[in-house]
């Protein structure tokens, strides 16, 4: 069963093209990660799915209906930006307020316990720490016993422990059959939680595949060094020569360095750096993709 | 309906948590009562009653213009506002809740004026007229609620504060709220009927005494309700279109 669907969705803000013919389908029971650098269009896509914005063209469906119709949002859970919690209201009051919109909300104490906020029940949200505010914001998405939860950068700026608490809660929801669409610009977070990854860059879907498949693509390193001549090297996704310096993109930097040594290349000033997601994907999706690369399957909207 | 009351309750909670905001809308009319009404018209039962009715109108106006003008503009700055739009309810309950909360606060802001009037002046009112006046306050709130909403939905919060302050004093003065009926300076008597404040004040005066309402003031009040209502709807739609389309 399809819970949310974007069909050839384009969204412009004035001259800026935020989303360009995006297709996305979220089935019941999936945990989908929306991965991409800041400004890639993740938040715009989420705002379209929850009905805050209308697509410029294309169609959005939520539970088979128009997300702008309140009835379509009855089984949806969404996180407010943590900075947006009303500062004078107490934690318990904010939860009760959101709960009042749903027919069968999760009891307040149970929810706060699940997110480690029981002791904060009577605190005003303005007095919470950043981590507590974020946990409350995420907790609100689960108040109405949703079938689909959208989490926009749920753990950005959190310490390790707070992040674990949130991850556990999200996993528990998914284990009980809940569907999750979460956005992140951390590969790590998506790897930890999601089974399927949709990579977005410059408003387009660059890849839509399993975590393993995307990881092998995204785990590209940039190996830079100065050398005169280069033999043909296996596993190089792309090579550039900029001002006498070679830049090789590869999925296995260790092997590439061994190959360089074995081939007797007189390199100096070696440097191995991780590439950004964007860089990796632009490299992978460029025309000169070698045939032995893991293919970016089901890449749609291109 | 249930949801409207929930929104009303939370609007009130948010305001009550910062009590100084309550004092603001009640302060001006109460101070005007003490400085102008008590010393000048305090001993004359009829004059004091009319003056109290004027101050009640003044209070209704300032409470509504400020709480909607500034409150709405500030809420629009908060990310919480779009979040509530993702909950399974349309914008109706939130708006209705805001208006009900606004009305409740308007009544609250009248208490100081009424206490001063009852204890320090000779103003008097029959129980029936008092009950009627409670209803009149709700009617008189309409144009000023619409004016506040128009300001709040069309301007950023910093501009809304300034505009609310700029419109409210000339409206009070020009409408003749700061003088007894028929005793305002000549030029004010001329312009007053054309301002929404005058029609509102005349409604209050007619409720508490036997003031004969002038058709012109009443017609102008109706005209203002239509104009301000259209403005509020226009501003609301424009804001929706900019933020949610």
C-alpha cells in the first residue's frame, strides 16, 4: 500500500527551481531516508508531502488524497522545528495540545517516557535544553498514533546520547509496523536507520536504492597527489588533473594507493579525503561512468 | 467546536503566562478614567455614565487592535504556526480560537475601567442595561478585531507594532471618545461620524443611556465593518498564498 507519493513534482520559488520533476513513492512499513546536502530540496519535498506547500506542477498524494485536505493528514505525524515550540507552554501542555487533534492519542506519560522527557513534564519549553527540545519536537510526531511519520533532520545538532535515544524511539516505531520518511544530511544517520535511501541533489532524485547500494556509491574518496605520468588504474571513477595535481575519485582508496605504489608511480604530497555527497553523486552520475561501477539503479526523475 | 475551545484555551494560556501583556491593554483606558473622567465628570451621574461607556469603547478598541495586530504578526514569525497546519485540522479552529480568546481578554481588560467607574464616579447603570452592554461590547469588538487582523496578517511584527500605535490614538481622539457626547471640539464633531470609533461609541452610549443614535454614524460603522472585513480577508489570503502555496 502506498502512503505517500510524489509524481513528477516540480516546485519553484520565484526563479529558483527547488524541485525538478521528482518521483517518490513511500510504501507502508518502509523506513526511507532522504539524503542530500543542505539546499538540495529535502525540506521542500517534505513540505509538499504534508500539504504546507503546493507543487508548481505534478501531483502529491498522501494516503491516497490531497495532503491539503485535513482528513488526509489524520494518520500523519510531523515534527515542528525545535525553535518553533511555544516557549511559555509547558511540555505536558504542548503534548496535550497536539493530542487534542487526534481521535486516539498516545497517553501523555507513555509518550514522554518513550522520549526520556518524563522529568520535564512541567517545564516550560523555553527552558529546555536544545536536546530536550528536539526530543519533544520529535515526540510530537508520534502523539496521534500515525502510520506515517516525517522527520526533517531529526537529530541535527544533538549529542551522541540524545541521538541514540531518538534513534531507538524511531526504530521501535518502525518495528511495530510504522512507516518513516526522514531527511538528513548525514550518511551515518541514514545508514543507521533507513533501509532505502533516496538521494536528492539540486532538486532532483539522483538515486533511489537500498542503503548498501547507495553506500558503495557514496563512499567515494578523493585521492590527490602530484605525479607526472599515470598508468591506467582500476577502480577509478573519475580523474582530473588540476595544476599538475591529480585528483582521482575511487570507492576503494586503500587499494588505489597500493596500486599506485605497485605501479611504481613517483607521487608526492599524497592526500586522501572523503568526498561530499554532492561531489560523489555528481561524479557518479556524470556521463563518463565506468562500466564496472555499481550502477545507480532506479535513478528516476533524470 | 471542541478543537476551537482547545485552541482558545492555549491562546489564553500563552497570553496569561506573560501577564504584562494583559496589563498593557487595560492600562490606557484605566489611566484615562483616572485623569480625565473622575476629576471632570465624576460627580454627574449621566456624564460619568457616558464617559465610562466611552472608555469602555476605547478599551475594546485598543485591546483588539493590539492583541490581533501584534499577536498575529508575531505568531506568523514563529515556525510553530506552520507546524499546526500539518495537524489534521484546517485553519478554522485556530482562527476561531484566536477570536474567542481575544474576546475573553477584551472583557478582562474592561474590569479596571468598570471598577474605577463604580467606586470613584457617580456613574450608574441598571442591571438590564449592564447585561445589554456586555452584548454591545461583543458587537463593538467586530470592527476592531477585523482591523487588528488586517494589520497582523499584512505586516511584519515590527511594522505592526508601529501601525497599531499610530492608528489607535487618532481613532480614539477623532471619534470623540475622550469627551462627552456632543462636547468635543468642533472639528472633531465634524469628522467623528465618519470614524468607526464614533459609531461604536454611540452604540455603547445608546445602550447605557438614552442617547439617540445618528444614522450617519451607524451607517459608517457598517461601512467600516465591510471595508475592514475585506481588508482582513485580503491580508489573510495573501499571507496564506505567500507562505502556504
